C-alpha cells in the first residue's frame, strides 16, 4: 500500500535527487523486528523472528490484519518455518535449519513495483585446525532494493530525460541537429551529479544527518559548477536551487550542441526551456510532445524513484528497529556487535541500511579434546589463550606450516616437532615456540 502522491514533472525531470531525500513524514508506523539465531556445533541453526507493530502515535492498531493489509508486511516464505503465528499487529515464526544455506528470507514488503523480499543473507564457515574448531558467522542486512537496482533505475530516469531533451531540440532546431553531445552530457556529467546527490542523501538520512545534508549537496553542486543559493532552513534547499539549476542546465546544453561554425546561445533555447520560477508546465509540455502526455510516463518515473530511494528510505516507509541476536557454540573471540553471553547483539534502523549493507560478524572457537590428549597438551584455555591459538593457526599461518607441524606432533604423540630446529623453518621458529608453550602443560601461562 502506498498513499503518496505521484511526483510532478518537476520532481521527475529536474528533482530526481530531491525526491529521493524527502524528510520522513511523522505519520509512519513503528515496527520492531527481533531476529534470534542459535548456531549449533554441527552448523545447523535455530532461527526465530518476532515482529510487532504500532501506529505512529504508539497506539495499538485496531484494523484486522493490520501488518499485512495496511503496512504491507508479511513473512517471505511462510512454509519454510516449522511454526508460524499471525495476529493483527504481530508475526512470530521459528524453525530449525540444517545449514545457513537453508535459511529462508525473512520478510517481504509491499512497494510501488510489487512485493520485494528482504536481502538478509547468512554465511557460516566452520574450520578445524587439529586442536581448534572455529565458527565464522556473517549476516548481511540490506534494503530490498539493492545498489544495482538503484543504479539501473537512475539510468532509466536519465534515459527518459535524454529522450525528452533530444525531442525538444529537434523540434526547435530541426532533425539535422546533432543532439549526441547533449545526450552524452546528461549520461555522463548529469548522471554523475545525480548519483553524488543520491549518495549524500543516503549517507545522511535520519534526524542526525539533517544539519549536514544541505551543505554536502551544495558541495556536490559546486563541484559540477552549478551556482547555489544559500538557505537558512535546510528543508528549503532544493526549492531555492531549482531556478539556478534550470538556468545552468540551459547554458550547458547550449554549449554542448554548439559547434565552431554554428554556436548556439543559451537564449536560443528559451522558446521551449522550462520557466525557472515555475518549471512544471514547461516540463509537462516536454512530456506531452515526447510521449503524448505526462501521464504516459508518470508511473515509470515513480517506480524508478521508489527504487532509487529504496524501501527503507522512502518517506512513507515504517520506522523499523531491527534487534538481532546470535548465539554461538564455543567461546566468542570477536564480534562487530555488542557481546552478550555466548553471542552478540546488534541494533539496526532504516537509515543504517540506506547506503550499503550492514554486515554482522561474530567468530567463536572451541578446543578439541582428543588431539590435545594425544599431544599430552593442556586441555583448558582461557579467552586470551584461545585468541592466541586462533591467531597463530589462522592469521599467522597462511601457508599451513604450523598446521603441518601440529600434524607431525599428533603422529609422534608429543610437542617436540614444534621445537625441532631441523623441522621448523627459520621464519616460523618464534611462532612455533609460542604455540608449543601455549600447549605445554609444564609451562606456566603468562599472566
């Protein structure tokens, strides 16, 4: 469901970036998504999802099937979960999956271009290095519209603008005019400027970015030679800039189609160029002359704007708060989240996923008893010792030298090969000695 008005021609053709970064309206529902994952020793996973929703004022929704019918939020693959509960303002689901590859997408969203599935993707890598087992968990959260989707939509909008401009230039100067330089100007410099403006908007979404957004937009325009008009209120930025943007673009197009033998003055474009103070009617006439009417392309323009803005970035999208927790086997050594017992916890909001994917990382390890017994090695390790063991066996041993020495130790039933000067390469002597000392129960661990 989408109650937004369709963009006017001014927004479509000159205000592409403006439409992407509209400040969020205050009437957006609030959604809390709790995603809980437990990783087992064998790489299987248990996942639970719990979605709750409220009206914008914090009140409980009264409409039946509010989440699905009004908000447009559903489970992406209901049949993939072993248990599902649905209510007016709540969805719960849980399931057991034999591997990360079997995890289904979680949610699907109603958008102007149909239903879109979230881009939650999970990777789990399990490795063993004789005495140590490591689990490396990675989870990626991103807007349902990917960066590639956004780039393609921007290309499509630029294509529409090129088509309309070439049509107007031929109407004014005749079919013999070479419009290729003007088209190239839009596809290169014009697109680059639009992309830079989009990037600013995505990086500075939310209340925290409002103060710097207008300043960064002004910097982008200055880099492309577009004069900017100072404003006191950042919310008025684009309304103030449109007249100068229209005048600048007229001069640049005139320059592009000029030749040494036949220069074109910017004033020669005044007959059809949109009025800087009221460009809407002029642009609607462009659309009518090119495609029959502005309505003929309005839906395509709106769909592309929706894609460029992204689902989480559009002004009418619910305010999402994702609370993600992961529980790991073994001992957690590193995480990009907040450590929480045997796992970690993350908080993600709309604007966190508007520019790039959020990557959740957590690594854990566990010592393997049988080879340690064979080695006559220490059996218990604290977090510091486990961290050093993992560092030695994975990060400091890219060619597997220490792993081969450990394998020889297991074959001989002792740690002597790690201290054998004939077996240990010179470059690895200090690393092999550190590994041996970590494993040797006769050596007191360093405090």
